[in-house]
C-alpha cells in the first residue's frame, strides 16, 4: 500500500503540478484581493463609491479574488482525491459542495463587474439605485448559498477523518465557511481571517505535493511553460475579441 506522500505522485486529474500550484497560488490571490479592498466599508453603496474614486484599485482587488476563486478548483479536486483514499463519501460531498460554492461566487463576481460598469456608464447614484432595487432578485444560483456556507466544514471534517490535514489545517479550512456570501462584499476582519486561514490550510499541502517527486527534464519544463503561456495569450486575445 502506498504511503500518503507517495500518493502525491499518483494523483489523478488534475495531476500533481496543476493541483500543487493551485493549492499554493489560489489562496494567496483570494487573500490579496480581500486585503486590497479592506480599507473601504463593507456594504455595497460604499463599494461602488470606492470604485468611482479608486477604479484601478477596486478592479484589481475584485479581479484577484475572482482569479483565486477560479484557480481554486484544482486545489479542491486534489484535496478531495487525497481525502478519498480512506473517506470517499466525505470526499464526494465535501468536494462537490465546495465546487458548487465556487461556481456561485464566480456568478457573483460577474454581477460585481456589471455593477462597476454601471458606475462608469450611468453615474454612481443611478448605479447604486439600480443595485439597491435588484439586490433581492431571485436567481437560480441563490440555491447554492448553502453549499458556500457548509461545504468547507464538510470538506474539513473529511480532511480530519482521513488524516489529510493536521488539526490546525482542519480548523483553518473550516474557517472559510465564515467568508461572506453575495454581491459587492467588501473586505472585513473576518474575510481576511478566513482567507488567511485558507492559506494556512492549503499552502503547506501544496508545497508538499510539489516537492514530492522529481522535476521534469529541463526541455519538457520549458516546453510546457512556453506552450502554456502561448495558450493563455491566445485565450486572452480571443476573449477581447468578444
């Protein structure tokens, strides 16, 4: 039977490299986004006002959070794979709930982006009024609020029962359940604590995943780096083309 560390080199999709990089990078992006908007009031009118006065800063803060949220899926799949070695039911439920929660936060980020565009197009008062009138409108993603709230706790229990994370990491992972849900939410003490705890839970595991096993040959490494950069560049320009 393979040891826990030996399983790092036999991870199924998304694999050791994508999973390990995601474990290290995604939590840091989320935390950075929360820190950048921490200076502004939490509620949405102040977030829109902050965008009007500091558009680059707010765009960067929300974009980093979105990038971290999107990049987090390989980390969650990797963690669920490791939990599933001994606790497959907890891996399925915890991993699935957290992933559904990531989809919901991505949807919220789309609304955030539109709200900021309304500030530029309609003016701050009209954008604020529009958001206030539509804030409680039903959308299907609202049914995933429970996944955002409870998914991290379920995944943390699985990580504890399977021995995937140490007790400190388990508690830190569960703290992500305290990260506020919804549209145009500013940075708070609790959001900084929650995303900092995610770093505590996942970054050491990511380092272990990346450090276990040999490095690929230099030619293969640089080849993949160049190819990946080219693909990302192509996708960027395709996206700008509409």
